[in-house]
């Protein structure tokens, strides 16, 4: 081999990537893709947890507000969101207005909310769960779920609202 040939071979060798360099790049690309996937695709667990805490706070506020106002309030869940009500003349439920915390809420994404129980018994999906002005309420529970994650928001007779640990649901 002449000097020109050795120089060309050495030049080709310096331009090639080593296996370690290729693996490092693949690892970096994989980690970046994972981070982007989680942030763009949304984290169902975090979304369910955030919305459950928001609903729990609104339920506690509604129970306290029923006592402060001295009137019967209620909450309903229709799958895509929830709404608060007040009992009007003739025992008719009227949509509650004038309170930002108790404003109707449409849930983001594929989240769904539904009533589970009231006073230990199952309730229909169109039920309005009452919150009495006396503060003595029956225990109740609502379910909040996405396609992959779900949790239960439950209130006890002392109006303490808790969010249960979430559970992974079977994918559709």
C-alpha cells in the first residue's frame, strides 16, 4: 500500500461513528421521545388526580356554603362534567350561579364523572346529591375516570371529602 492509500484509509476511519457513539445518540433520542410522549399525550393519572382534587374542594365548599346560606344545595354529575344546584320554591332544583368555585365544570379530555352511592345505596346517573343546610349529610361517592385511570371521591357525614388512591383501569 502506498502513502496515498494509507492516508485515504485513515481518513475514512476517522469519519465513521463508533458503536458507543451510536448507542449514546440512540439513548438520548429515546429519552427525549419518552419525555415528549408523556407531555404531549398527557398523563391520565395526573389529570385524574388534579380533577379529583378540584372536585373534592368544590364539594367541601358546597357543603360549607349550604350551611352559610342556610339552604339546600346539591351536586349532579352527567358524565362529561358536574354542576351544583340549589333547592328553590316547590322543591325544584335550580342551577346555582354567582359562585366561581361552584360554577358548572366540563371535564377535560376523555374524563368522565358519575355518582356512585348516596347513603350507602347506588344512585341513578341523573341524581342530584343533596347537601343540607344543617351540615348533617349522608355519605356519598362519585367516580372520576379516564380510559386508563380512575378514582373515587367520597364524603363522610361530617362533610370531609377524600380522594381515594387511583386505580388502573382496563384499556378499551
